[in-house]
């Protein structure tokens, strides 16, 4: 491939995002609302319904937060630019004062060397200060996004806790003798299948809400956190589908 072709690939505009190349936050929220209604219709007194309602509230907050974190935070950028320019201006002024006050003959060399050593230390601190200011916006966005992703991760674990005691053996007649400490299992086979399916849908929607942050941000730390949430949801969902498959195979037998 020639050099001009490589440059064309590097600098040409990417295709404009279309309807099916981006997640629609509004449609995700509508899906969660519909799922909350479905859970309410079948299991109005269940703890899963409370989890679904809390997840809906969190999803609305995460959707609005992801939209706010996409554009630049101009007050923070202006503050960082002014702070950086002020520090650079002070450094230039200090260097100008050194040039004016010291003589560069043999008698002034020891003072110049001492001042140079001090200037190097000051430049190091200046570089750290400029680095802090230039990354201030990214750190603020990252902290907000990670806080929301942490809440989504907690919701995923709560959903997993609700399906933890939903054992297919209880409705297939393979459950051993119950003890006084055994959980109450009152669901029928069809109800248990629907309950597990709702749990799986909740986990999938948690991953989709987390992906909204990956769609609006390019911070590698946030992207890794989104991938962790998606992997966690997928791993726990696979355990739920194993239970669903056991119920389906038992019904076909």
C-alpha cells in the first residue's frame, strides 16, 4: 500500500453514524419500562419487581449522565487553560529575571549553576501541575462514570441473588427432603421459567446501559470498566440459561 493510501486511511472521515450503529438510549429505557410492567403482571409481590424499579431509576440517571459526559465541560477546560497559561507565564518571567540579574562572566557562574538547578526542580513541578490541569476534565468525567458503573455492577449481583435459590429440581421432583431452613419454592415450572427469563433480560439490559458510557466516552479506564460489567452480566446470565435449558429439556422429555 502506497503512502498516500495510508494517509487517506488515517485522515479520511469515518462514515456518519446511522440508526443501527448506535445504541438508542430512549429505546433501552422503553424496554426496561416494559420489562418492569411484565414483572409486575406476573410477580407483583416479588423482590425482583423492586429490583427492576430501582434499576429503571438508575438507568434513567445513567442515560442522562452519559449524555452529559460526552461534550466538553467548558468551565473546567477554561480553568485548566488559564491555570496552565499562568504557570507558563510565571516560568517565563522567572527565566527573564534570571537573565537580567546574573552576569555570565566567570564570577557569576556559581550563582548561575545554583539557579539552574533550582529552575530544573521548578520546571519538574510545573510539568506536574500542567499535567494535573490538562487531565482534570477527564478525571472528573471518569469519576462520575465509574460511580454509575459501580451501581450497575451492584444491580447485577442483586439480580443474581434473586435467582440463586430458583432451583429447577424443585419443580422437576428431584429435590431432596426439605429442611426447616430451606427456602420456600412456590413457583410452577412455567412461572420459574419466566422468572429466570426476566432475570436474564435484566442482566442484558444492565450491560446495555453500561455500554452507553462506552458510546459517549473514549477514556480507556471507563471502557475497561464497561467491559467488566458486560463480562459479569454475560457470565451470570449463562448460569441462568443453564437452568432454563434444564427446564426446557425436562418438558420435552
